[in-house]
């Protein structure tokens, strides 16, 4: 590893510490770990700031994080091994594209995970957790009445995450987080039709009722079906194929995105 900046002559830019390297980030005045850099880049990819198929601008990223190319490329190698980016010989790197098949595969898994989470949540949910989900549900219904889609999506996401949390299974929670993060990459949401939105709210009423009754079979079925409808909606909205053309207005639309 080489020193990264002339500003850090006295302190080497890169200090190997165990398995990790500490990169002195002159621009931010903080120490950034290799792991932290990887996590930051992964977030940018997951949140759509770097859309699927987009070229990775090494120069811009180096400037943004105040680092040299060497630690950046080390981080990119990690992301390539995860399949989040693709390294191209002599051409740098691109954010991996998601195909319709990729997204369909992800949804199939998340449907199963949510169904299982619902089943377990019925056995394990506390009164306090139930009250929290009910409060989020009622807030979400108000956002639907007000036609506020972004706020609705935020509440919706909270409810789904709270159900997974109530399942109290760390493996399931970890898988859920990883898969939903990958789905968010593909989500260049088209506005929901009023009919679909109304249906989703009705589905959520049934989900809350099943949870209150601790009816695990009903809840597993309802969550699976709710997610299937979400997948159909996402497929209709279109993704992946038009990734590069829609790069410019992606950010605004991604902000309104949410699952389920
Ligand atoms: Zn939902």
C-alpha cells in the first residue's frame, strides 16, 4: 500500500492495521476504514445514486471521499466479488445491471422470507411491537387518504421491517435486509395506480388483522400475496432494460421507492 496524499507526509496515508487498512481522509478530516468505504460505496449502489449499468467514476469518487485510487480499487474489488459491480479490463468498472430475471428471483425470495417472518411474528410478537405496527399502519392509511405516496412508502417499509423484527430471527432479518436492499436497486418506481394503491391498503388491513389474531397461516398467505402484487407492479413499471436512459431522473424517483 502506498501513501495517498502529499498533505499527509508525516502520517502515512495508508496504515495497515490487522486485516484492514486505515485510509487518512484529508478532505473530511476523519479516518475512514476500508470497510466503511466499501459500505459507503455499496449504499450508493443500493440506493441508486449510482444506477445499475452506470460507469463508476473513479476520479469523482476519489474526490468525494478524499482518497487515492489504491484504496478505492481495493473497495471496488470487494464489491465486484459481491456482484454489485462489474470490473471491465482496461475500462474501469460499471454498476451491475439487474435483469427482469434477477428482480423476479429476488422477489421470489423476499416473498418467502416475509411469509416466514409473518408466521414467526404471530408466535413471538409482543404487545408493544403490535402497538407500534398498528400505529404505523394507521399513519400509512392517513398518507393514502392524503395522496402522499412518498410518506406512504416510508410507513409501508417501516411496517414490513417491524414484522420482520417481530419474528425475532437474526438470520431471517439479515437475509431480508440484504435481499430488499438489492431489490431497491431495481426500483425506479412508476406512480402506483389508484386501484393498486387502494388494494395495497386493503391488503395491509388484512395483514394487521391477522397479526392481531396471531393467525400465522393467514398472515403468511397474505404477506406472500401482497409481495406478489408488488412484484407484478414493479414488473409493469419497468426496470433494468431502461437503466441507462433514465439515469438523469433516477434520483428523484428512487426517493419515492419502497417495498411491499
Ligand atoms: Zn406493504
